[in-house]
C-alpha cells in the first residue's frame, strides 16, 4: 500500500526554516539519504517518515526542541501551493479553512485537519501520521504555527486564538510558545490544534478576490482529481478509517462514499495493486502502528478504534502483522526511538 506523503512545496518550506535557524539543510538531507534536489520537483511526494526523521534530527542537531516554532511571525503561504491561493481568495476565514480541508491531500495526506465545535468558536484539530515512527512534537508545532501565521497574514492582523492545545508534554520553557501563539496554552491535551473564535472565523479576508475564487477552486479541484485518480487507495483508506469503529466496513458502503460503482471501485483498487480486503487490513495495521506509538492510548481502546469486537482478535492481528503482541511492539518501537535519540546526543 502506498505510504502517506507530503508535497515538495511543504518540505521546501521546512528546509528553508531549518536553514534560517542556522542548520545546514543540504547536509542534513544527505545524511538521511534524501535528495534535496527533489524539492524542485513539484510532483515529487516525500514519505511522511522522512519528515519525521528530518525534524527529529533538526531538534538534536540544533539542541533546540522548540525549533518547530522558529521565526514565529514569518508567514509561509507558498508552502500550501495552489491550496494557499484558494484559501486567500476566499471571502472569509472560515471558508478559507474549509477549502484547506477540502484540498489538504494536495499539501499532504500525512495530516488530517478537522473543524469541530468548541467553546466560543471552532477547534482546528490536527492529526499527523509518522508510520512506524512516533511523530516528533516539532512536526505538530510547525504545522499548527504555519497555519496560524497564514491565517494572520490573510486577515492582515494579529489573530489571537482562544487557546492552543498540544498532545505533547509541557516544554521546559514556555517563552517561545507564548510568543508564537499569544493565547492560553494547554499541554498533555486530548488533541493538538487551536481554538478560533466565531468572530474571527467570520472575518472578511482582505486577500479575497471573488473573480479568482472560482478559478482557484477549479485548478485545485483538477489537481485533486489527478491525485485521486492515481490513488483511489488513499481515498478508500480514509473512508475505511472513518467506518472502522462500526466493525468491518462493507465494500459497497465505501464505494458509494467515494461516488464509485462497486465494479469501478474494485477495478481501480486492482489497478493499484490491492483489493478491498487487503486495504481494510492494511488500514488497520497502519492505524495500529500510529496508536501503539502513543503511550496514552490503551490496548483496549486501540482494539475498539480498529473495529475489533474483543482484544483477542486484535492480539492475533498484531502477531500476524508484527510477529509480536501489541505491548511488545509498543515497547520495541518506543524503546528503539529513545535509543536513537540517545545515540544522536552522543555524537
């Protein structure tokens, strides 16, 4: 199954940020076995684990765990490509964020952003994926701040969230977080993201260009269609993940959600080298890897999130996927990650 990936536009922004922070980005890419030349290829997609490895290395190399918040007042609209233009031409901030969510796969399918009701406004929630690697907190910090600075830039004023939340623990120093977000901070939270007021969401965007809004929508839509036609697997995987808690999803249900006939759905999956049964199993495996990398999610909760009726079924699946029980896999992955960090510190 195709791994989750990120656009070159986004990764180019990350590389520029690291350079501005005083790091040798080309050398870092080379050390990780990555070709920095791919940043100039607009069609190249970077595996999500590469992004995690790069941020983990940057934090260790700089000695600054808050490096994801470097240059907190610098907007980076170019990192969103055509999606940024679609957002900028929107009449108000809420419409802009809705367009971001609609076309997010063009930026990355390694992140999910949702808008949910919150006290006084809406939560902009982030969920990042790292494959077998725990997602370094720098990726969350950077993604949330980059969107916030874009929103501020589009509004033309210092947007102040009602709150900023992070799933990671309280950092040693809060100074850079206070400077970046200028709002109440919550750590060890249930989600990572920001809470934006109803008034700010309804604010008109000075960057709005009604004459170009439809054009940007069409261009982004065509780009999304191109990506989706080449990857029905990704769209199906997202739909399957949404239905897993209800048990085993039906192929016909997922096909209908993708606006495809059952026959067309099967044919496209076969052309991409998979089947619906394999896709359901692969989706469960990927989600298991994601949740097992988070100590706060219990094994019973993971079994439920994967749609298993009992833990024993989850344990059998884990042995089939990883040749070990879920707890053993969790200990190995998190332990290996800590050893990698310790080794990097000794260099």
